[in-house]
C-alpha cells in the first residue's frame, strides 16, 4: 500500500504552519513534506514532528531571491558560493530533522545565459552536495518542472533529469517524479513508472489540469497507486496539491489508504 505524506506548504493552509503538523497527524498522515523550513528553527520543527509522531520525508534547498525571478541558485555560475551555503544549511536541517533526502533546486535559466555553462555548474554543485550528504547517509533529488508552472527552469522533462542523473554520476542522487509535471510535459506515466523504477526515489501527486485532489482530473490515480504497488515501490508519495476548498473536506480520497 502506498505511503502518503501531506505537503504542509500546500495543505492545511487554513492553519499557521506550526499547527499543520498536528492537523496532518489527526487526518491520518504518518509523513509530511514541505518546500522550505528555513523560516523556523530546526528544533521547533523537530518538536512538532516528535509530538505528532510524524516522519519528515522531503524538503528543498533555499530558492534564492524569488522576487527577482530566482528558483534555486545551484545552476548559476556566479552563485556557486551561495549555492554551497544553501546545500550545507539544508544538510544541517536534514540531520536535525532526521530527513533522509533533500531536493536541490536548480535555477531558472534566462535566454541570456549559457545553458552549457549552467549545466556544468549544476553538475559540479550536485557532486559537491552528493559527496557531503553521503557522509551522513543521505540522498539528493532533482525535479523537472513544467514550463507553464515554472518557465525557463533548467529542466522540464523527466528524461532531462534522468540524463542529468547519469552526468552527475553519484550513487545517492535520484530523480523526484512529480506526476503533475510529468503528465504536462511527457505523458505516458505508466512507462515512466515501470521503465525507470529505481531511478526515482520520491513521487508527488496532484490532479490535472487544476492541481487539486488526486480523485479528479485526467490522471487515474487509483490505477497509478496499484501500478506502484505492483513494481514494489517503497518510497513516499507526497501530496503536493492545492485543496479545492478546505483541506479536510477534500480528503475523502485518502480514507481508504489510512492505516
């Protein structure tokens, strides 16, 4: 049976962030994820995880200057020092929060930048990060973002991230298979799931086209979940969707998956 993690950045937003942990646990989730923890001390988050018996399964490195259009700095040739500061800080949080894996945000690549140079920078930073995280027994993920949601991101297709994994060439680096982004760009989700099993370590879900609960839209998630069981997928499934109304009223889909 799939293991579902509530994304506390997109779910339970009716509540302040620190109250979302208890709400997720009360709703039946045993795992949580979120985009960024850095506005809070790691010890504060750790307390919420412990009190609510939750496992933190994923978070991201810092996004950089979002108001200036940044979405990660790890592929920016003039931001190598900052990227490595972000990587170290993420590792510190991961260790305190007992989180096994972190998604390293790449960068938005504008037309005036050299894509080749940005890719080389990203590969160098990922190798640096992978070697650092390996010392703590932790993993890194990279994720393709569709161009409608995040224009000009370093990679938009799952096949680009799979190729990037080969180029990074580190055993603790995997892809993050977000089925919302994958369906928008690549389609043929069953092939991605079966043919590349073992190369992704985390899955995220949301409906299409509106990124709401997974029991609506064009993806048959019940079928997808059975397929993941059939290939013995052991990772978590992050619920990175935007509830159509309030979070609890949209959780009917989750009832049959609670333990």
